[in-house]
C-alpha cells in the first residue's frame, strides 16, 4: 500500500470513528433518558411545535392545535412542526423517532463541519473541528430535545457551505447559488431568527464583486439565483399569513420579543424594577384590545417595542452587550445536567451565577465540597468555551496575514456569526441561542490550533 492510499484510509477511519462514537453515545444516552423520564426531552416551547404538528397531521391546517382548528398559528413558523408531522405520519405519534432522527441530523452536522473545514483548511483542521463540536454541551443537549435548534443548524450549515463554495469557485455556481438561497429560506421557516440574514449575504456578494472586479452580469445573476428561492418560500409564507390574518408579518414572535422582552428589559433598567414587574407595567398600559384583530394587536406590540428602543438607545445598547456576553459565556452545564437527571431542571442557579453572589467560603462549601461533579462539569464547560474563543480569535489573525484566498470565506463566516450575535441580543439570550454558531466557532478554533501552514484553497 503506497503512502497516499494509507493516508486516505487513515483519514476516513478517523472520521468514521468520530461519527460512530458520537452516534452511539448520543443514541445511548437518549434511550436511557427516555426510558427513565420521557419528559426530559420537552421544554417550554415544545408544546407549541407538537400541537401545530398534530394540527397539520389531523387537519391539514397549520393551526395552533387540533382543538383550535380556526386559530391559525402565527407565532411559530411551519418548518419544525412540518418536520415533526412528517415523522408522526411515518412512524406514529411518538417523540422517540423524532429525537432519533434529530440525533442523526446532529451527527450529519458534525460531518458537514468536517467537510467544510477540509475544503477550507485541510485534514488536520477538519478532524479537530469535528472533535471540538463533539464536545459541545449545548449542541449535545438540544439535539435531544423537541426544539428547533438541531434542524435549524443543519439547514444553516448547508446554506453557509454552499455560500463558501460559491465564493471559492465559479463551477456549478447556479447550483450553489440556488442551494444557498433555498437552505437559508428553509432555515428561516424553521426559526424566524434568520429572517434578515438574506440582506448581509447579498451585500457580501455585491461588495465581493466590487473588490474582485468581476463581471456585473454574472454577479447579478448569482444574486437573482440566491434570492429566488427566498422569495418563493418566505414570500409564499407571508402571503399565507396575509390570507389568514391580514398581515404580511413573517412571524408574530418578533412583536412579542420586541415589547415583552427587550422593551420590558429597558423599562426594568430605567425604573429599577424586575423584568416581571416591567411586563406587568406594560400590560397595564396597553389600550383595550378586545375588539382588535390579532394582526392589529401584534402590529401595535411591535410599534411600541421599537418605540422603547428608539427612546432609550443607550440602555438598549447596554442590554445588547450584556446579552451577547451571556450568550457566549453561558456554560450550559445546568441544561446538560438537568437533562441527564443529575440536577433539578427547575433550579436555574449554577456555579457561574453563584460565583458572583456567594461569599468564597459558602461557594466552596456548596459547589466544591458538596456538589463536586456539577462543579467539574462547569469548569470543563467554561474552559472549553474560553479556549474556543481565544483560538478562534487567533485564527482570524492568522488568516488575515495568510493567503488572500482564505480571507473571503472567513469574512463570510464572520458575517454569519456577527449577524446571529446581534439579532439574538436580548434578555432571553442564553446558551440555547448559541447552538447554530457552534460549528463556525469550532471551524475557526481548529484553524487557530493547527500550527502548520495550510494549503492554498
């Protein structure tokens, strides 16, 4: 066997081993947990997705639930409920096959991360990025819950991968542009948080055209191919919403978030009260809405929320910066241990929060002496995140001083990360909102850890 074939077999063996270990561990832990307590896979939002999936299955309508066939679902988008309903239709109305398929999608996400890293920076970076992603508590935990994160991340990573292929080569650009637009739209139908992502993507390709002096005709055609599936899928859903509610809003969750989360946080800081008290204050200040249509109510919520933000830009900036910090640094140890049944899921305080409020003596007694396992998991999670961000930041420096061909795809990845950090910045921010970003952080971190010279793209 020559050296080239040996290297190829070794590479494939390592990759297959990583994927198989991930699959066995994830499926094994899920099966044990599901046998012990099936409710561990459920969160506060799970009921909404499940009920709308059942409405699709039983009624063929995207309603709030089968019991409310005439109440169209306008807060949740159809992607994840349709995914659940499809699995229910094939395997029966059970959570088990839904989570099992999610775990397979999670492992496929690790594989996609490997393929993208290898395309950009070679074998060593690719293998390390898969190991780093395999160690992430947030990705693991939310892949095993009836929530949108796993499916959304899978679609988003496909979209970004196709975007990078479009940057690197003019070959198959029609296919790559259409897939970029299609999977960006599919991701948005799963979670509306990426609704505005199409704009920075289009701006990136316009700026890249100016910088690289490419032919305008081909660039415009690429932009058209990217936006076409977006218009069909996202525009089509907005037409549906207009038909059933009289509003073109993609999802009413934005209005709820703007007023009752971000707006409430501004009032809480301004008046020195709790967030819950701020929400009650907002509710008391609302006009009588009984005779208003649902579209009118949510339009009013959105207007009032935006008004609060514009009136208090400095407070909102403070809220955003704090939220981004919490999103990045929240270790997710509490969610992970609660899912495993080691910790009470109703206990929201963990070692990180207690570190800021307990005297050192009491902290040592509570966490190091009595709850040692939880403290060790916390330390691992914090060390993992800090190491990830330091090495990812270092990789940006290495790439900026390296080959010119590496800069454009890295900027594209950085824009994706920055978009989600900004759009996710709110009082509800936490480890869960970090899940879609983890493949990209792991890519950059692995690049920062590998010392050898990377081959030209």
